[in-house]
C-alpha cells in the first residue's frame, strides 16, 4: 500500500501524466495549489579569464532552471559530508544512535553553513543513518553520499515533491536502496577482486528490501497495539518542531530554521527517549517541514502526522536491517496521503455541488 501510494503521488507530480491531469481539473483549489509556477534561478560564477559565466542548465517541460556549477558542487559536498559524518558518528566514533547523530549533524550544519547547504547536509545525514548491515564500510557511506547528492539535484531540477515534508528522507532512502541493489547484486555481475571487496564490504543477510514473512506473522491485535503509540509520538514530534521554531524566532543565530528544529528534535529525542519513541518523534519533525501550501493548518499537520505514524507500521516489513531514510519515507507518505485524501474529498464535494446546481436550474417551477 505504501509503495502504491508513493507511485500515485509520483505520477501526480508529473505534468505529463494525463489521467492525473484530467482528475486535477475536477477541483479548482487543488489545481491552484499544484499548478506549475515558472521559475528562474541563476547563480553566476565569473571565470578567471573573464569569459562567460560557468553554469549548468536543466530543462523540465516548460520549466527551465539554471544552477551554478559551483553551487551544485558545494551542495554535493555538503550531502557527502553529512552522510559520512553521521555514519561515522553512530557506527564508529561515538556511542550514539543514528537519530542522535543525525540531529547533531543537523545542528552543526545550521550553525556553520548557509541554509541551502545546511539542508543538503541534513539530507545526507538521513542517508548516513544507515547501519553497517546495509552500508558495510565508510567507503560505502561515501558512495551512498554521492548517490544521494545526485538524486537531490535531480529531484530539485524536476521539482518532485517540492514543499512536502519527508522529501529529503525519501531522497536518501532512494539513494540507500540504489546503493544496496548495486552492492548486493552488482558484485555478482562484475568481477570484484578481494581488495576491492574488503574496501566496499558485504551487506548483511538481515538487510533486505522486503521481508513479507513479517506481514504474515502480524496479527490484528499487534497492529492495534502498534498504531496508537506511533501516531501519538509522531504527532508529538511534529508539534515539538513547530513549537521550537515559534519560540526561537527572536533568538540570535539560526536556531529557528527548519534544519535546526529537526536537528534539535533528533538530538534531544535520541538522548532522552528510547529508540521506539525517538523514531516516531523524529519522523514527526520531518512532516512538520512541509510548506504552508502543502499543510496549511495545524489540523492538516496533525492528520498528516497521524498518517505518517500509520505508514511506519506499513513499512515494518520493508527496508529491513537499518535503512537510511526510512523514517523520511514514512513522513512523505503521510503528507502525500493527506494531500490525496484532501483532493478526493474536494473532488467529491465539487461533483455534488455541481449536481445540486444542475438540479436547481432544471427544477420545474411549482404550480401556484
């Protein structure tokens, strides 16, 4: 269900997907929120010889974006650094969990870097939350950081899921999944010598994309017991993130931006809460990163967080072994689920509203 929901949302984000485009026309408000807006972002870097600026241009339908090569390289470096540092902190250097490590990296990045680079570092830190069963060595962590940087740049150019909470975590999960597939199955195709094998490492048998036996063993009572606490703590994390941003607005520095709020949620949650609670709380902070155009009210935030908590149960048998970006994927699914439910309810209301108008116009006048 979660994978199908992601596929539908992905198709909905593509303007060339005609069935979704036809369905969008049923509801004017949905169309107004999701209509493509032309944008032009130009970052010019003068070359040493005084010639034309060095740029990289991407074209997506009627949307054209221009990105400076220097800025792209800086963002890519920030992603790789965030991935490697987070991975090293919770797997090698310090006795801290992945949530605490990601939160710490997020806070450091927001204090030292501009906001765009801090966001890129935070995205990399989500990929670096992977455990050694999935990403065996530090070199493998660097590779997944490079893949994450490429995917972040690609998602930005294509404008996929822009403004959706959990987007950065979903990107890191895609990079982690691609790296896992390459390492697990690519080495069977390509000849890899022993020295390279030791550098790259081998994935643990416990790491797998899907284990459907988990779902076969789950009972209805277990699901009923798991859903309420996950929903409650996910909502709590989303609210804490918003409260932190609200009360730190007047403080000096950058502690009131989204990266700092997410980092503080992860750091405090990882330090003082058990992992079973810190995970949903951290997931809720991702939901709260959604823009006001996507989650316009507190009710919308709570409902999307509740759906993200439910999606965490749905992802129980997927991305096994300590996957980077799994919590972000659940957060994105929650936001997408709320948007789809809102669109469906608005579309049904529009249909009934149109039918009532037609009936009122065609109604025969009563005899006096």
